[in-house]
C-alpha cells in the first residue's frame, strides 16, 4: 500500500524484506531516502541505522514504529534518523515527511555550496547595468591594479571586491576586509600595520596587522574616506614602497598586497577640502568602478529576492523555500531602497520570520510608505520578530532539544511549545 502511494507521487520505490536484503540492495545503489521499520524479520531496524550512518552518511532515514516503540524511535533519532512516524499513519503523512526532508537536504547542500563560494553572497543580477559592471570587474581582476569602488551603503561593494579577488591570480591567498569606519582612531595604526609587545598599554604579544595578514592576497579597505590624514599617509607609503613597519618596531618588512578601496563619499570633493589626501586619491583611483544603487537597476530585484530566499531558508532551517505572492512585486519594485541590497535582504528575512506559511504576502513586507512611515499594524507584528529569532537560535544551539531550549530562554516547556506552534517553527 505504501509502495503504491509513493509511486503515485512520482517516487521510484524499491522494497526490501529485511536487513539482509536491504544491505544487498545498498551494495548496488544508494537511494536518496530509506523508510525503515524498527521491527524487522531478521533483526532490529536500529542495527541497519548503524550500518547506514557508518557507510552511507548522506542518506535520509525515516523510521516507522508502533506506538509502544516510541522510546526506540527516539533512540533512532539520536542514532541519526531524520524523522519517525508512529503507526498507524496515513500514506499522505509519509509523503509529506519525505518531501520535507528532501527539501531540507537540498537547502543544506545549497547553503553549503554558497558558503564554500564566499562568506557573503555571490554577485547577483541580470540588468544590463549589472552585466556591464561584472564585465568591467572581469577585465580588471587579472591585472594587479589598485581599484576604488564607489557606491552607496549596502550596494554590494564588499561582494564585488571578493568577486574581483576570486577572479584574480591572488585567489589562493587571503582576502582581508577592513571596515575603516569601525576602527577606533587610536587603534588604526596597530590594526592596519601591526604592533610589537609593549608598543602601547595592553600589548603583550606581537599583533599582526591587516596588511601583513593580506600578504600575497588582497586587502579591502571599506570606507577609506573615514581614515585620518595620518593613516592615509601610511597607506600611501605602502602603495609606493610595498613596505610596512609595525608599531614599536624598527624593522621594515616587504609585503605584496593588492589594495581594493571603497567609499560611499565623494572623495574628489573631500580632497578639494583637504579632508582626503590628493596624492592618495590619485593612487587608489587608478581604476574606479561605480556601483549603481538598487533603485537604478530594478531588473535585479527579482533575481536578488530569489537568491536571498534560498539563503534565508537555509539560515532559518526552513523545510521549504518561501515564495513571493505576485501582488508583492510592485511593492518591492516601486520602493526606493535607500539601504540598497542589504536593506532588501533584511526586509525579506523579517518577512520570512513573520510569515506563518511558505508564501510572503504584502502585509509581511515591512517597508516605509511614501510618507516614510511604517503601517502601525505592521510595526505591531514586528514586535514578535526578535522573540521568534531567539527561539530559533536557542533550538539550534540545543540541537532541537526543547527542554534545554526552554531553560536557555528562561520560559517553561509548555510556553515554548505554544510559541513554537504559534510561529510554526519546524
């Protein structure tokens, strides 16, 4: 009966009468999913689990068990089973579990692929403006030229810098990002160039600077316009001599680093007003690239949304990738996105957390209206965002153990169950 129901859903099903026959099949082919009964004619299904997880770790395992075997089913989960169904159950229940687990596995693989490619997102877009930008990046990447990326906050400057590094001959060496605006003024030199023990209070061992860490690779100086004139002078010297000197040291060290700088300011105006060194400006702007804001390339919104939803689903351990209700697209396209791509990602993550289903509707997209104000009802909904995030985080940290998660959150087990049900957390 189960075989017929699953085949009706399009699955290719192979039946095995026990552990011995199952192992024989597994020597010939590896299925994506195995549904295993606890009690089998020639042994215990848990024994098969040990074999599967030892030799075929990537397989999805769903355990079937009679009501009285629930503790054994729990043991199966601890041994590596992905889910279990107490008998009797409707074939539709099994189909739903299989689809959910396949989706989770696909999401995990997709997430892993994305993380292996980059710590951030791959550049995504399909507009002519974006394609021209990618073509420009492809041309400059193999040439060891200093690059200045110009664009608004959140427009994707670091993502583009990483892509240029990946396409360059330096791609096997480190890519070191530095947020110049976030470094306290009195620590800029030690952070960028390093320091010897005793160079100043609190330094009791050698501190390797960002430039030295990036040797043979690429250093990305984000918001370079926020550096002091003194720090700018030292970076100019590195560009001219390819040498660094740690704070508190008399030794000069040769380094080979490519510099990609970025700014959201008009450095040409800053140099004219003596807020940015003119000589450094001309050295870093050998090859300037302007990244257009998202509002000027609305054709990129749809592929960006699809890309972000895959990552968000993986991040939040969702069983399926959320989709966008068609009525939402005009709202996304007509908004000006002052925070650019980063704001779009944040809006989508909030919407997914607020959503009770797999489809994102207009009322879950929290963006200001034309007056710059949020809908009051949407703001009320947003109050629950943090709570849901905290619950998901606690469950992830405790491996899904609700008792431990409730203790971590400082709430009762029953309260946690109610909130898990309320937010539809898998």
